[in-house]
C-alpha cells in the first residue's frame, strides 16, 4: 500500500514519524474518516461526501492551529489520487490526518510544524453484527470546552477507547456516552438516533458530539427522501430504555441497529421498520442507486 506524507508518495512501512513528535507524545492532531463504496458495476468506487469531509477537516485544522496542503479541492484530489495509486476497486476507508509534528518538548500549537498524512484500507463492516448490544458508559464524553469536539481530535479518542473497553469487558458490543450533565452525547465513535411513536430524534452537536456528516446526511435522507418526521433535541439516559427503535451511525458504523441498552431490549429486540428503511436507503445512496443523491458521490475512476 502507498501512503501520502507531506507531498511524497511512499510505502506504508516507510511512512514514519519521530518518537519525539508532539503528535505522538501529546496527541496533538486531528483526522477525518471517509468511505468509498464499490459500485454495482464491480469497478467504480464512489467516495461519499468527499467535499464535506475535507471541509470539516479544514475547520478542524484551523481550530487547532494546523495547516492543510491546499484548499478543499486540492486536498480532495490528493485523496482521490491515493485511491488511484493503490488501485482500489473495493469498499475502502480513507484516513486523512494532520498533526503537529515538531520534535520539541512541551505541547505547543505551531502551524509551521504541520504534517499531512493520508492512507487507505479495505473496509466492509466496522461493527460486524446485524444488531448490537450497548451499555451506557461510566466514562463521560469529554466536554467541548475542554477539547473541541468538532475537530475530531486525535488525543480525545482515549476517552472513546476507555468507554469501548469498559463495554467489551462487560459483555457489550459498544458504549453510549453521556455528557457531564447526564444527557446522551454519542457512542464511542458513532451518533445516536432513537425512534419514539414514529418520530426520529437525535441529540444536537451541542451535546459534546462531533458535527457528524453521516448524521446530517441521514437527517436529510429521512426528511427529504423518505418523508419521516425528525426532531433534534436532548435525550436523557432513561429515555434510551423506553424507545421503540435505536440505531448508531457514522462513517465506520454506517447504520447499525441496537438490540438492547444495559440489557433492556429495544422494542421487542428486533430491528424496527424505520431503521430498516433508513438503512436500506443509505445503502442505495452510497452505491449510486439514487439519482437525486449522486451529487454526494465522487467517482474515483470515472
């Protein structure tokens, strides 16, 4: 596999940074997660909402005093070139990463020491089950006023890792994290949607969660394409136990139904009709089967 590192195309094994790097020592950086899907012709790869992902990465970089190697269009082209150089004709995950790469001591944000890295890997399913069992984590989501949640910061994912490990140790597939005030924030790396009485709900990004591109896309699909009622509002912990349907979503998770929360079944434990409808429509959109949403897709080879 070939990786992009500060203007060079190099083999993965040669794409290294110093053990002294501030990114390694202090978790100083941010990243994006982007998916490409093999089209039904078995050859073309369609990258989902490339421009939105790069725009969010650019905002993250600005907040964290980092610089990208060009504007949104130029960075997007680097990512398309990455897939071409790796001759990708399969479902793929793309990871652009921008870090503070100074070897100096002390955590100092200095744009002059920015490094931009991009790599890719095959990816089918992030959570390899038709429906998952989750718990509410004892670890609270790090607040936006401590580490800016809209930046997808590398260091903040220790928070996610601890929550996921707690979930695994207790026999669950994933964790749902609360804010310091006790409201639902997100999963360890996914957004939360619930359904009650036919209405779809999701907590806003002001609940210390990422401004999710998959989340925003699903809201648009639900309301504009499928005519489903949707409301954005805070969600309390106990409401998770009273919902008719619940699913997680994200670049990795896509649309992942939840079967139980803290060993309480969601509905009757089966995948609900709204979740099924959204999951299928999402799959059709990302594979280029929905004409009105083809503008969301960037072909790699076309």
